[in-house]
C-alpha cells in the first residue's frame, strides 16, 4: 500500500464533501459506522451528507477499503474529543470507520436489533451480549476477519507514510461517555501490538500455556473443505491469517489445549499460526523419510 499526495494508490477514492485544512496526524482513531451493512452505504453517507461528518477511510464488511479524505487533510470524525489532555482530535488524527451496526438491543431470543431498526440473527453473526465500563451494556456484532485483515494492512502503511503518527486509539477513548465505538469485541490491544511490534499479551499467554513440539514433527493436513484456516491465535475469534490446502505437509512448532480443544502451531508459507489438531495427521517415520 503506497500513498501519493495523501491518497492510497490502488483503492477506491471518493472525495468527501466535508474536509478541513492541512494536518500533521499524530494518532489514528478507529470508529464503527453504526450503520447498515449494505456495501457502499456508509462510504456514500460519509462522503456526502449535511451533518458535516466525514472520515479518511471506510472498511466494508468484505474488507473493501474506500478513502474519502487525503491523509494530510482534516476529516470530521471525532467531534468533541480529547487525547491525553489535548482537545479537537480532528486537527491531528486520521479517522478510520469500520462498517458495523454499533450497539444493539435484544429483540428476541435469537435476534438483535440495531438503533435504526434492522434485525440480525444472533447465532449466525456471532453477536455477543457484553457490558464494559467504557461501553455499558449492549449486543455487539463481531468485526469480520476481512475487516481486521484490511486494517492490519492499512495501519502499517499509514505509519510508514506519516512518521508523525504515534498511536492507535478508538473513539470511545477520546470521547469517553459520549461514544462507544469501536465496540467491546474489537481487539484494540492486539492491533496495537501488531503495528508497534510489541509482544502481544495474548501471544504471551498462549506461549506459556503451550509446549514446544518434538523436533521434526510433521503433520499432513486433512481439511474438512479444500483448505484449513491458519489462525493467529488458538481460538475461533476473527483471526484467520491464511489457508493451508488439503494434503499439505507442515512442521509443528508448538501444541497446547485451549478451551478444551487441542491446537497445533505450525509453519506454512513462511507464516506461523494455529490449526485445530484434529485436522492434522501425524506422519509416520516411514513417510517422514520418503
Ligand atoms: Zn466514532
């Protein structure tokens, strides 16, 4: 991902009606659109509305990215806000909007309802009922893996293009009590450690709870579909980082039991990640030699 004149090359650009003067961005503020999930709807609204709101980027549920404002120009996404005592965050931040319905309420046993009336199947979308001191109570929709993957591409590109950037935060952090986005299911700490290269607190806990595998252990993947998900953490949260094709043979680096399920940390395509152990068959020594 490369920028030219503050505009990301190779992705959709749609100039927002509302943008401000030049800025030297120091922080990235992450948001939820609190909108319908219809592809393009949130980007259209943030590009053209009469409420004087805009943002630099919008990430669709599919992971598709649209830029609305060049990154050296202010966008109107944070409103009344303060970061470590400094007000008016729009004057020194990049705003990234992630498409999500925002806080929902329970409509029935199996349905959650967004503020604008749309209803979603709780099981199908993995919606969770969570209360935090910052967000209060609500039903919340998880972000998609594609959204998180796009974000994890975009953020390092932004930090490379803008050496003035120092931190990644969320709207609830800079507008406490007034805003709740991003929602409680957003893995902010993991995203920050990924971009800043610190050891992830989750990674550390996983390392302590798992054991190194025997040297030279190889397994053959037998995927339920054509391929098996390679995951960043041994869990089914949105964290898929790759696919291993059925029949591939991969080395095992670590193993452990998490949430009652046996997981293996393997290396595939130069990437380390976790797979569910029951989709991997140990190779016998004979096969190992051949
Ligand atoms: Zn927001």
